[in-house]
C-alpha cells in the first residue's frame, strides 16, 4: 500500500502546474485535496477533513510559489 501511495504522490506532484497565480492555486488545491483525502482515509482524521485541509494547504502553496516574470 505504501508503494501505491508513494507513486501516487509523485505522479500528482509532477502532473499539474500552471503559469498564472490562479492556475497554480487551483491545481495546487486539487492536488492537495486528493492527497489529503488519501491520507485522511488511511488515518483516523477522516476523508473529508483530510481533503479540506489538503486542499487549503495546496491552494496556498500553489499560489505562493507562482514564478515572477
């Protein structure tokens, strides 16, 4: 199971990025929500709280790491 989780996290990390602030926030939020739901399902946190926290963190990190041009 841990191999599947590790490969999924790697694939999600490398799969989607955006060029603008909004695109990076949305893709980061989606990746974070998926990862948070997966982690929440495997821990006592729960699926929905994990997805909410992961989505919020992912959106924040995605927006904060937008490259400046």
